[in-house]
C-alpha cells in the first residue's frame, strides 16, 4: 500500500480545492462553445475562434513570465512580498500600455499580414480586453502563493462564470461578435477593479517609485526574463499550427480544425493546478535541501495525473464521434481525426516537469529547449501540412510536444540525480493502462452491439460503463491510497447514505 506523507496530504488538499473551483468554472464554460456553435454559422464560428486564438496567445506572451514568478518569490519572501507584487503590477501596466499603443496604430496591418483581416473591426475591444485581463493576471497567483487556495478557487469560479455569461448572453440575444467583445471589455474592467480592491484591503498595494527596490527588481527580472522568453517561444510553438491553418485556409476550415484541436479544459485545469501547487512545495523543499521529498511530490503527482489522464484519453478516443456530434453538431464531424490526434498529447502531461525546472531556477534551459522545440515544430508542421493537409499540422504538433517532454525528463533526471526507474513509476503506469484497456474493451463490445437508438444514449452508456468499471478496478487493485479510498467512500456516502448503513 502506498503511504502518504503530511507534505503529500497538504499538496493533495490544496490541489483538490483549486481543481474543484476550476472544475466548477469548467462545467459552466464548457457550455460556452456548445452554445456559440449553435448560433453562429461555421464561418462566423471560425472568426470567433480566431478572436480567442489571438486573446489566448497575447495574454500568455504579454506578461512575459513576471506574474508566474510570484509563485517563486512570495513563498521565499513573505515579509517583503509587497515589493514583488508592486514590481509585477508595474511591469504589466507598462507592457499593456505598449501593446495597446501598437495595436491602435498598427493592429489592422498586423492582423491582415497573418490573414486575420476579418478581425480588424474588433481591434480596439480586442486590445482593451487583453490589456485589462493581463493587469489582473497576478490575482490568483498571489492568492495561491499566500496559501489562500479557497479564495483563489472562488475567484476562479466567479471570474469564469461571469465571462461565460457575457459571451453566451450576447451570442444568444444578438448573434453579434461586436456585442460579445464589448461585454468582455466590461467584464475585464470589473475583474481588474476586484484585483486592486484585494490588494488594497490586504495591505499589499503601494505605488511609490521611491519605494522601488532595484535589487529585488533585478532579482525578479533575472528569474522572470529567461522564463518569459521561454513562454513566448513555447506559446508561439503551441499555437503555430493554428496560425498556419488560419493563414492557408478559410475561416470555415479553421472552425473545423479548431473544434478538432479542442483540448478538454478540465484536463488543462487539473494539470495547471497540480503543477502550480507542486511548484510551491518543491520550491520550499529545494530551499531546505529536502530532495527526498521532491521525489515524493513528483511521483505522487505523476500517479494522480495518470489515474485521470490515461482513462480520459482512451474513453474520448472511443467516443469521439458521439462527443463531437453532441457538443458541436454533425456539421463538425470532419473534426474527429484532429480530435483523436490531439488527445494523444494527454498521457505526456502526467509529468509535472515545469514545476521542478522552475523550482530549480532552470529558466534558461526552458528557454533553450523551447527554441529548439519551436524550430522542430515549425519545420514538422509546415512540411506535414503541405503533405497531408490539416491533419499533418495536428500530427506534427503532437509529436514535437511529446519529444520536448522527454527532453525535460532527461534534464530532471540529471538535476535530482536519480535513475529513470526511480523517476518514472512504470509499475503503476502499467497497472493503470491495463485497467484502461479492460474498460476500453468492454466499452467497445457494448458499442458494437448497436442497441442504442440515439447518439446521446450511446455516449452516456459508454461514459458510465467505462467510468464505473475503471473506478472498481483501481479501487480494488492497490493503486489508490487509503486516503483516496476514503474520499471515494465519502462521495458515494453522500450520493447514497443507505449503502454504508450497518
């Protein structure tokens, strides 16, 4: 039986709280594209997805890693955290002002050069939304770094729900993307105001150049800039295939492709949450030179992520046709091959490589690795797109994604000086994979019986059969810890108290 240390329990508790909050926001926001796709035609939906492609790209690149650095500096400098917060907010203001100026004067020509000319009429609202969202970006990072995980979870839920309401209400009532963007700007202003209110009420805000500590500023920039460059390169690599498809194909084709490369949001939420909480714990252990605990956190995180990611990957591959039909309508059935190839990236994410690399301040390595990955991705995606069309772009992206993760694991092996057999829990992975294959086989048999009159009934049956079988197998084969089994019992007890009455 696997033992759980106090540190692991603490990591688990914080992760569970954050995942719960983000899962709730996911449950609501998952409905956003499901609604939008039914009110816009395929070409209009393509423009909508292009807008959010630009938003996702710039809101990641513009902060240049400065907001993420708070995960590193606040736990280490609790008595002087105001300085790092002040420096972060100031940097984001300057970066936002520069971006806004560029977009107001040259935005249309930039978008047109990327074959995104249909976005020109949204330049002002698009730019304002991005700037205001970037300025408020540190909010959740500050809360998590100060171990206010419940409040961070609440902020995430409220923020995402409000954003979703803006998009859905404007889409349903007007079917006008201009109205959607106007409401999103209003939402971003509200979020930014809430951020500054929190800083003021928590005595974390001071705005005085005279209080600027140049030593701390240089320290933060030394940490952030290599990571920021790495983020820029990684983001370009991540979205390169979508910009390439947008450049060479029409908005209608991009809509089909974007549905196919749709990444299950809850999976990203789980990985980001576990990774961020683990980063704080690993940073503390590294500072105290508790290297054994770092391995424990790594292995425990990998096991937990594998327990979720492996079955989800197989389940959605088997039910991809039903999933696309139900949530995006049969107009998007051509997206299925892209969706399946994209799903194959999930199992690679069971390793929280960036948590260790950031905790060890290996930002320069992350930058160099991402530059190599960008070059490889660009060549692969471009060549495979020319040869195989849009499917080639997806395949090239997935292959390079897996290759980079392998290189990161090799680097971590050297950093913490352990063998691969110690670093990768092969035995646990194999047991989880066998459980998934058993569930997948049963699901495939039931699917081929053709007993279901509707695609909705078939999808629900596949989901329930696979999930129940999987939970039973992992519950009784020793993969779960005692604490995790107790958590499952509590959930079942709440659903059906009679089950546990003696």
